[in-house]
């Protein structure tokens, strides 16, 4: 990945915009590529995210034997009759989701597989999936005793399990569900807060039997025959749309309509926090296919500080952008219980506070979060993304208020290839 820079000029006016081409949902697109391998018929995917992360997952599906036909609008994924051992390593690029979900799938498939990624992904913890997978019989090794990629997986028969996860992570849950449906009997998985549930919704939509009881315990029944194929239009990604939600919330007299987002409750918590800070937000549900889908309208209002310490898994990806709103808001804001931020595409606690400091914002850093002293007039600065797409885009939004030079922005292409062109639209 080359390292390019982005200069954002101050926006000296308000904007009113409806955006119907926000990047497609990254989580759902990864799952489309991976889950299509569980059927014996072609899956039809419209609006697949053509970002680097999800294209890497699609490429891996091809390396495992799927035929991929792409007419620019629709991607047709025809699975092989039996997944084949690839003749090369499987490169997940920057994508933790790709690596962790493929680890869960491949642990239960006969063959030898090597999963690797870019330098950022190779430094992220994988023990959270390799440890529980090993405990049910998977043969996995990697650097640091299986904690860091490259990971080598020798797939085979897996035992059923009853696993209580120490972290609320959809990637860990999905890896274990993919292992569980290949297991010998019923398996059970429990997390303390329901993390994003696209895996359960999509696999059940394909005919699997995964149920969640009122205590949040997930029962995973093995599949006895191939699942039905997917036929899906991927909704827009609320985490990508959130950058423009923050833009409307911090630029006086602005309003933005973000079209056709998934309104899955595990994905829109950050909008609820922005609402709590004072922004005017309306949710318009339009349809329900695997997930509720609709528009979110965000309108400027003066913002006030907020404490974010609950439902962290529901807004973990939006915290960098939310931090820009916190810096603009009057009063103090606090983020707690968010230690997971330290192991994302960068250490997002340190990336957020150290870059905010360059803009003149006062902060306190905690092991699991930070306090931001809001209301300071932001100053133009040169910041570095640390190779993290969400840091680059969050500070680009801050740049609308004060101007910004952002180093290392090629990473934006992992999730939101048309981000810069949409940012330019705000200028009219
Ligand atoms: C994702 C889950 C989240 C999120 C990531 C995508 C997914 O990670 O941060 O961007 O698609 O399952 P964790 O599950 O590790 O928290």
C-alpha cells in the first residue's frame, strides 16, 4: 500500500446534502464473500463493498475454489463442490474480520491453509480466535505461539463447545459460529453484550439454525447439508456514513441525509450518542432484508460533552469520529471500558488523543479510554493516520473546521474508496 497524503481545506459554509453512495457495509460484504462458500448454489451479491479489505476476502473465496463473476453491478459467487486446498498463502490485507472469520471457517475444513496480512494485521492479536479454536481440536500455529499471523491452519474435525467469551467481539463470535456449524453436535457461545449480529442473521437467512435465548446465550446447531445461497443487496455502512454525520453535527446550520444504511441496533449506537450530545437525528426504516435498512438524517445543533461507557461493542468503530464531535462539544467528554480500541487497525486511544493534542485539544488518557476537554477552537495541524483508515477520515472531518494535512491516507481505500470525493461534495 503506498502512503499518500491528504490536505483538507477549511469549509467556510454550511452544507445540505443527501448522500446515496456511502460505501457498502464492510462487515456484511466480508460475510457475503465467506458465507457464499457454505452453499452449493451461486450467491448473488449486489452493492458489494469494493474496498481493499473486502476484495481480499473475495479473492480468498476464489483461491478456495469459488468461481467469481463480476459484471460491475452484481457479483455472482459459485462455490466449489468441495473447498480446495489453495496453492498459495491467503492474504487478508488489513482486515481483522477477514482473518478471524476465515480462521474459524478453515479450522473445520480438510487441508492446509496459511492466513497472512499487511504489517498492521500481522501485529494484531489472534489468540482470541486461535485459543478457543485450538480447544475444540483445531490445529493452528503462528508467531508468538499462535497469537500473530501468519497463521498456519491444518483443518479437520472439530468438537462441539460451550464457550464464554472474555470479550464482546463479533469477529470472535463469528469465527466460533463458523467452527460450530461444522462441529459434531450443538455448541453454545456466550458474550456479555451482544456484539454485531450479522453472522447470526445472515446464516439463519441461508437456512442455518442459530438461536439466541433471553440470557444472550447463542445455540449453534451443526449444518447437515449445504446452506441456501445468498441473494442480497448490501446496505450502506453506518460506520462509514458516521463521518458525514459528525460533519453535519459540527458545522453550524448543516444537515445531511445518509441513505440506505443498515439500521441494525448493534450498529447505530454512535448516532444515539451524537443525539444525546444535542444533534437532531431522525431514523427512517424503509425495508427489512436480513437487517432493517433505511435513512438517517443528522442536523446541526450545539453539542455538549457526554460520557460513553456502555454498549461499547456497538460503537467501537465510530469512537474516533465521535471524538472529533467531543472535541468540538462544550464541556468534558469521557470514553471508558473501550480497551478494545488499543488493538484495532492502530492503537486508536493513542492515535485519537495524540492527534487531537496537535489540534490544541486537552486530554487525559486512560488504559481503557480518554477524557476530552471540549470547546477549544481547533487549530490546523499535520497529523499521521498510523495507517488507520478511521483515524485518517475522522481527522479529515475535523479539517472541515480548521484545515488539516493528513499523512498516510492510502488506508482510506480499505473501507471507503469514495470518501474523498464525497468530502469534496460538501463544498458544493
Ligand atoms: C467487525 C467487528 C468489530 C469491528 C470490525 C468489524 C465484524 O470488531 O470493530 O470493524 O465485521 O465482525 P470486533 O468484533 O473484534 O470487536
